[in-house]
């Protein structure tokens, strides 16, 4: 479905991604894990065209998307939940959701959109309560839910998730991971997920990549990664977990 | 040009506000100046010396005027004509006094030529527009004859309007007139019904609208709209056919004192100003496809004066100065100038004519 | 002040001293006097805008307050010019305090509007208080100022006089920037909430820097008055306020040097463009636009870029 | 007892974000506040640090009321904080960000700054030296000259801690310091927090990472809809049914 | 004239001047809503609208019904050109650079208008005569009815557009967060272009309908823009009804100030009211405090 090959991305002079290659097959959940500042967000931004790579190749559904503007990439069915939420702060919750469906908006679609909004509300009931609240005054967690809901509104075939559990209460983040697998099962959405909570992400995913200072250093099935000593030590923090469990 | 170029040109500086908020003043002045330069040089220059005008834009800004004046002085001009507005002139005056160079201003304020502290005329400074006080006296004189004792004045907030307002208030008692309402309006005001409503609420027997701005036509229109019927006097700042056109019917019958440029064709054949006025008017209107105004005339008079001084006394600033200061019977568009050491304006009450608007055209006011 | 600043300051001083010996044309000297006067206000405004991040589109008012205090007190009431000079500073800073307390609580465009409104009101007052200010006709015949027995009655003398002030003010400003206070100012620019939480009394600091910039404006106004010896309201209107903001931004908001360069450019450019007559406005607008498009960090940003490239090459 | 609130309340329009909350933080404690999203934890921090004025109630710090004080006053009294949405000064270098933290502990005013008096210059040197120490303390010593925007998210969080430490607080409020950190980085953070406490600084912590919270807190308070639903030792909280229902969720 | 009908006259005049301010304020709000830019060239659109209308109807003698749409079309194009050549080339726009850019553009427009139309003040005949209409002892210029009427229509259409259409909402989203907006599949550049076209068109309409009252010259843009900006801010940036209310309030304050206090101070009185309101309500009368807090300068 998506295949990026040897992409190089720069921030000015900073060489953030070095020959990164990743592929995502239809119906898969792929996790991308790595330390702080390794370049995870940059990978997602390179795919969605927010920080276009300087060189490389990016094929989505057989079409070359390298160098296309973000809005066109989104229209082709890739939707990204950006790091740090980036909701439309002064607008209401429901307007935020509507805008998520911007590119499929038409008079004909209106009834469906209503249904889709309802669907989002059933995932995140708190959003229904806050429907007419200005989004900028939501608490951090509520904003994250809104961001996810908004991305779902575009009915993407590939969803890029950047740290969806960040700042969420444990129960909610469990819910979110559950929901992500529901997305895969029920809507057959393909997902590329970036997570700090590597364990949760890998438990969810079919495959995983490990990125370190802009380079992919490992690619394996999630089981393989979960059992890898190296990965356990660096990202899963096994010993500590046992202390309080 | 013929052999004129053989001699060194006489350089005269001009400071006109041909861009900025006073450009409707500076632009006709600039056009007139260019016309004169051409005319003088075609006629063989001044004693064989070609005339060279260095025209600088002052943008209606005193600071820009100061710099422009310094620039001109540095380029060795023999005298400076302008600036267009009173404020700019006041800013340039000290420079000229210090440099001991002639300035013939095209702005009206009396303080330009008259130092209120010493109560003397400033040595190097002259001006060509009529004195505001004369205009005021002319208006009040006319009112007195018509039995008007209570007036409302409405003036604009430029230097021109402010000077007028001051003089109107100062001379009223002399003519037994009471100013019972005193309103103002800004250059960009769009609706003056509040001011006029207030005037309507008083017992004024006439209104004086003293302004040099396009907005003065709004006073005329709003007055008709509010159904105010008392006579309307305008200042000489109304001397611009475009204003009369813009006010349309609202301008019919207004009364205002003005120089004779606007009514050149109605003047008696033997009137000393007739020849000059008709020639200027024709030349200006054929060249620029627009009606002549009094403002260009101020520049014309100022330049002619300097040229005459050069002709009579050569490029010696002291001699030129005393030539101008003692010049009598000099025919200009604004009137017949009679300068003296105690009068650097040189115009009397007789330079003004009472005009009115008849069928959209300026005409001599006859009662 | 860091080493780079001290060095630049030294070079600037030397250039300024040499300038009138090379260029004797009083017109150029006089242009430089206005560069100095505008530079003084622009530096003050850059402390407020570039460092503290508070816009003011009403700074012509402080310039006008200084100018009118000097004009009215010396020409009409016979005060000593220096007395009037300091009373102008006092008046400006008091008004800055009064106006600053409520205004600086506003943010962004609302602050822009409030300062703009204040500037316009001041301008109207200059126009309307005819008995004091002479109204639209202004005040003329203002005496010259003198220092240590020297009357500043020639362009050259005034040139040195104004630029001495400017250098002093520049030094003060550079010192301020590289201090605890300067740092605090910059923090307000980025996040007022965080600055407050770090123990910075942002409200007070904003008012203080507003007052400093008002004082600089007043100083420039007094210097203007005694140079031109005529004041009228038209020099202190909205247009001049906007011009000041443009000086700061075109020069480069993030540095007081930028303000100085901006003041120089926007004072000298119109003199350069004089020859263009009616096309001047058009070209002037285009130049401003091009600078902003190609040098969004202002002229100083461009200079820094060139400088860094140069260093790299060497 | 370093901090004590009684019946503090905050409403936004009709919404009650914090309602009649009483709690106490003891000297040298690490106390955590947990609770669902939107429970009012950040709001409590905003009330303590003076960023929002409370609708009602009283807050006492070291026995003195700080209820109506402006946030800069509170900060100089010794309460410092970090932000949930990182709020660094992006136009300043990393070290300057920390130097800002020294503001309430230094004194040179406008006049001595303008005139660059010797006292000010000495103070500047001192401030830079201290700032560097704090940077090294959080492990950012080698990146002092960069722009904070170039730091990865997690390092920005550390920088905020260094900046807050530089004000020499008695009480440090940390709002979700571990969000965006991976497990290993979170372990380093918990070591850092314990070390800060070791310096005699009391810590009030808001965090959703239960490993961190349960690992280092001496006491935990649980908020839900602006109200306290439980308070106690980590072990007690983990077993509290109400907390499990409202917040932790069942596995 | 009795005092009560004087006061009615003041209020009526104030309302009519105020609607001029209001319609100019609308233009500010459109661009602000979709880009959070304050376009200081908005007044210039008004000036160009008036002068273009004069060109079509006075110089070329086109009838009103043709001159009007033609002028609006020309202005739309001008808006597009401005966005393409001045706004979109700016790489990292900050609020202050954009302010300066729009000021530079306004200087440019002014210069062009001066070269094209000269320095004179131009006049446009009113749409339906200028005989005052009597109203409760006061008198009303018929052109004012045009101004008020067209303003009302424009406001209603605009607020429907921004509140209820997805394009309108998308424009607002662009102002808030461009990256996020593009992640919704919104073509941000096109939205910005659209907003400039729209507000230039509305500026043009404003110019057309007010020129018979205000007269028009190349340098009128700044002052009109200023009053419009004042109304936009006072009403709460981005709020259309706020703009109308604030425009009328400013107009009435001016008019009452001129009538009851002194005409010289009328602008000062209106501005003083504006300042006092802002000091009490820092985000304008209808501005949302929270929402304004999100925008950093
Ligand atoms: N706007 C930027 N300018 C300069 N450098 C940047 C920028 N954004 C990111 N970087 C750098 O690029 C590298 C990769 O950053 P990225 O945000 O992709 O990391 P990440 O893996 O998503 O980290 P995190 O866990 O903090 O989200 C980092 O070293 C970071 O410092
Ligand atoms: N300025 C504000 N205006 C209106 N409502 C607000 C404001 N700030 C917070 N709220 C509301 O108050 C409630 C509490 O918010 P708060 O940010 O304190 O939650 P929190 O416990 O920190 O949540 P999280 O764990 O998600 O950060 C939320 O419902 C939020 O929507
Ligand atoms: Mg990331
Ligand atoms: Mg929170």
C-alpha cells in the first residue's frame, strides 16, 4: 500500500532522516518506535508532505506522492494525527469534527457525515458533552481525543498516528489502543503508529520498525521485537515494570 | 532655444507639495512654474540668462520641506518660491532667514512674513496669496451692508482653516458682528450634518464656510439637505471650479471674495490684470485640460516677482531683495502688489472681488 | 553589551566623526541629523516591539509631546531649553505610565488599535488646543538650544549634538538588552504566562519599557524642535507613527541595530527618490515590499546572513 | 506542611473545573495528583501558581496566604512549575532559558542595567554559571547554545525542569513531565525527580504514567470532575475501586 | 430646530456614517478570519473601488447596473493580484511582517491610483438623487439608505457563509493552524487567495456605495481603513455583527460628539470610547476572550 524508499529529509542543515525505507501493507498495523528525537515524527511528516523529503521515493497505492502538497495527499486517503494535537483551538468541537471530513464534504454526503460524527461520539462520549465548547479550552486529554476523532472523520485508508496516547489517562489510552485495533478489524484501516509506549504499540501491531538518530536500525514482526533483548532494554524497560506490578 | 545657453543659467528653487495631502495645491503650482520657465526661456531668458527651475516635492510635510530647502540652497539657487502650505513655509522661514536668501511663499498665513515677536516683517520673506484678514474684512464688510449681525462660522482643521477661524473671530467685533457658532471639520470628514444641525439650532443669519479642502462641498450639500436657507459665504479657498462642479446645485448663490483669476473674462478690458489673467488661464486650461485655480496663480505671481527682480538687478540677492521690497504696482494674478518694508504681502483689500456661482459657473457678484 | 556590539559601536563612532569632514554638503549633514532624530525614537520602539513584543502604532505622540513641550515652553513662555527638555521627558513618561497601565494589558491587534487611538487623540489635541499649541498653524520662532556655551546653530554642530545623544541612547539600550532586564523582556515576547511563572513581573516590565521608549521619543522630539525651530501637528500624526513601526521592522525587529539601520534607510530613501517625482510613492512602496519579501528578518537579518557567509569563506 | 488549600474552587462559565478542594502537601514530599483527562489537575496547578485567580477558597504556602497574589509574586516566594504544553522561550538559547529562571533571585534593576554597573556585570557572570549548573544537572550541558526548538520534545521537558529549578523553588509543580518519553527515558526522569527531592525540594506531580507515579510518589491524590475521590499511599490508590473505575481501568 | 430633533439628526447621521465604517470593517474581518492577517490595505480597496466606479460610470458613462458589477470584478482581481504577489511569496510570515507588507502594498496602491486618477478629488453622483428625506424632523440623505441596506445584505450573506458553509469554516481553520488545516485536505493557499478576493470585492462594494457621500481621491484609503479597523477591533476581530454594532457605535459617538461637544474633538471622543471599551473588555465588545488568548503576537 505504502512504500517509501531511501528518503532523506532535512530541517535546514539538520539531516533528520537518512535513507529511511519503510513499507506498510494493506490491512496492517505497523509500529515505529524509537527514542526521543530519533525522527519518528519526521517520518510521518515526510509521508504526509508536511516536511517534504529532499530525495527518495514514496509510492502510495501505486501513485508517486513524493513532492505532492499535503492537502492532495490527504485527499488520496492518508490522514495524519499530528504530534501535539493541533486542534483548531478557537473553533467548537463539532466544527473541528466537521472539518475533518472537509474533502468529502458535499450536499449528498451530509447525512453520512452526521452518522460519522455520531460514530466518533460513541468512541469518545466526552466529546458529545463538549460538542459546543471552544476546542482550545478542552483539557489535554480531551483535545487528543478530538484530534483522533477529527482524523477518523476523513475515513482514511491509511492512518498515521503520532503518539496517540500522549497525555491520556491510563484508562483512556487503553481505550484508544483498543479502538485502534477495532479500526483495523472493523474498518480495515491500515495504520502506521508512532508510540512512546512501545509495549502497547507492539502488542497491537503486526510489524515494527526501530529508528535511531534518523536511521532505521531494525525491522521485524512485533513478536520478534517484543522478545528482542536489545529492544527490551532500550524501550520496554522490563525490570522496572515488574517492580510495581 | 537660441543663443540663450551661452550665458550661465539663473537657478531658482521651487518647493511645492505636489504629492501628499496638499497635492491639489502643489500640483497646479508645479504646472504653472513649468509653464513660466518655458515662457521665460522662449522669450530669450532673463537678460540673456536662461531660467532654470529646481522643483522639489515637500509632500505637505514640514520636515521634508526643510530638507528640500537645504538641498536647494546647496545647489546654489538665487531664491526659493514656495512652499505650498503655511506649516511648511514656517519650517523653511528660519532656514532662509539664516542663509539670507529670498523666499516667496505661496501660503497664506501672515506669520510667514510677519514676526509676531518683533512685530516686524521678516527681512527675506515675502508671500503672494492675499492676507486672510483682508478676506475676512471683505466678507464682514459685505455682511454689514446686508444687515447681518450674527454669524456661524465653520472652518476646516488645516492651517488654512485655522488661520481663517482666528481672523474671523478677531475682526468680528470691528464690524459689529457676533460669532455665535464656531464649528470645525477635518480633511477627510464625510458627513457634516452634525455641525450644520447645531448651526441650524442657533439664530445665525449667515454661515461662513472657510476651507481649502474638497470637504467644503460637503458643507454646501448637507446644508441644502438640512434645509438651511441663510446665506452661505465661502472663503477664497473655494476658488476652484472643481469644487463648484462637485457641489452642483448646492453651490448656487454662495458668496465669496477671491482674486480675479476665476473671472478673467468678465473683467473690464482696461483692467490692468486682464491681459495677464486671460493669457495664463488660456495657457493653463489648454495644456492641462482642467480649469485654472487661484493656487497656481500664487506660484505665478511669486515666480514673476523673482524673475522681475533678477531682470532689474541681476543675481545679487541683496539688490533683488530690496527690489522686491520696494516694488509698487506689480501686476499679478492675485491683484496689484505694492510691497514696502512694512508689508511683505503687498496686496490690499482691492485685490479681492466678490464672486458667486451662477448656473455652475463663477461670476462677479452684483447686488 | 557584548564584544561584537562594543566593536560595532566603536566603528560607528569613528565613522560618524569622520563623516562631516569628508561630506561637507550641509544638505547631507542635515539629512543625517534627521536620521539621528528618527534613530533615537526607532531604538526606543525596537526595545518595546522587538524585545518585549508589544506593538505601538502611536509613538509619534511621544515624539510630539517632547517637541511641543520644548516648543511651547521655550517659544511662548521663555523657559530655558534644557528645562523644557527635561519637563518633556517627565511629561512623556507620565503619560506613558497612565496610558500604558490599561493599554499594555491588551494583546496583539487590540494593543495596536489602542496605541493607534492614543496617538490619534494626542494628534487631535495638538490640533485643537489652539491657545497652547497654535493649532494647525503650529509654533514658529523657537530658540536654539545650547550646550556648554555652544549654541547649536549650524548643521554641523547639531549633527554632533544629535548623534552624541544617539550614541548615548544606543549604549544604554545595548546595555539593557544584555542584562537581566533585557532577557526578561525577550521572555515576555515568547510567552507571557511562562515569564510570569518564572517570577517576572511582566506587567510592570512592559510599562517600564513603554516608558523608556516614550522618553526616547520625547528626547527625539525636543531635538527636532530646536533644530527645525517650527512645530505643527502634521509632523506627529498617524503617518509618522506607522513610519516608525516600519523603520523598526524593515531594519530588523530583533536588534536595536536594525532599528537604527531602518531609521537611516527610511529617512534617506525618500531623499534618494526625490528625482522620481510622481513615481516616488510607487517606488517607495515597492522597495518596502521587496525588502519584506526577500529579507523577512529585515535589513539587519540580511546583513547578518552576508556576514556569516563571509566568515565561512575566510 | 508546605502547601495547604482549603475549599478552592474554579469555574469557567458554567463549568466547574475544581470544586471545594482541600489538600495538603508536606515538606519534602513527592505528592502526585492523578485523575481522568479534564479532572482539573492542570487547573489546580494554575490556581496554585497564580496563573488563574480562584473563584473561591484559600491557598496557603508556608503558612501564608497566596490566594490573591500574582503569579510572579508566587514564583519569587518559592513555587515554580513546568507546563503541560511546553512553554519555552523560543527566541532564546537553551542557557538563556535557564537564566530567566534566575530572575527572581537576582536584583539588578533598570538603572544598573542601562549603565552596566559593575554589580550588574558580576551578577551576570554568576547567573550564567548557575544556569550552566542546572543544565548539567538535567543533562543538557552540551546543548546550551542551541535554540530550544531544535531539541526533541523530551529534552524540552527537561529544559523546563532546569528552568524551574533555577528559581530555587521550595515547591516544584511538574505537569506531565513524562509525556512523550519512552520507558527508558521515563526511568531517567524518575531518578531525576528523586534527586531533586533529595535537594530538599517538595514536589507536586501530575502524571498519567502510572509506572512513574507509583514508583516515586509518597502520596497520591485522585481527582475526578474537580473533586477529590481518593487520597493515600500508592498501594492504597491502586486498590481503590473508585479509582480503578474512574481512572485506572481494569486489565 | 428643537433639541430633540437635533438629537435625532445626530443619531441618524451617526448611524449612516457608522454603516460606512461597518462595511469597511467587514473586509478586515474576512481576511482576519481566514488568515489572522490584518490587511492594512483594506482602505485602499475601498478607495480603488470608488475610483474604478468613477472610471466606469463617470468617465466611460456606463450605467450604474453595469458599472457596479464591473467594479466589483476589477477589485476581486486586484485582491487576487495582491495575494499572489505580496502575501504568498512571504516565506515565514509573522504578524508584524504582514502588517508591514500590507502597509507597503497600501502605499503602492496609493501611488498607482495617483498615477492613474491624478491628485484631484473625484465625485460620483448619488444613486438616487440627493434631496434629503424628512424623518421625524430630521433629514436623511437617500444615499445613506443605499449604504445601510447594502451593508445589511452583505453582513447577512457573510455570516451565513462563515457560520454554515464548510468553505467558510475551512477558511477559519486556515487562520488557526495551517498545518492542521492542510492535514484536513484543505488547500490553504487557495483559501487565503479566496479570502483576499472576497474582501477586496467587499472593499470595492464599500467604495462604490460610499463615494457619492465621501468623495474619493487617491489618498482617502488610509483614513477609511483606519475607521474600519477601529470598528473591527471594537466589535471583536472576526465578528461580523460586532463590526456592525461597533461601526454604528463609533459613528453615533462621533456625530453626538460633534453636535453636543465640539466638532474638532469628535474623532477623539469616538476613540476615547473605543479605548475605554477595550480597557474594560480587552477583546472587543463581542470578542471571545478565550479565543483571542490563543493568538500570539
Ligand atoms: N523544526 C525543526 N527544526 C530543526 N530541527 C528539528 C525540527 N524538528 C525536529 N528537528 C530535529 O530532527 C530530529 C528528529 O525529530 P523528530 O521530531 O522527528 O523526533 P521524534 O522521534 O518524533 O521525537 P519525539 O519523541 O520527541 O516526538 C531531532 O533531532 C530534532 O531535534
Ligand atoms: N480557560 C478555560 N476555559 C474554559 N474551560 C476550561 C479552561 N481551562 C480548563 N477548562 C476546563 O476545565 C476542565 C479541567 O481542565 P484541566 O486542564 O484542569 O484538566 P486536567 O485534569 O489537567 O486534564 P488532562 O489530564 O487532560 O491534562 C476541563 O473540562 C476543561 O475543558
Ligand atoms: Mg515526535
Ligand atoms: Mg492537564
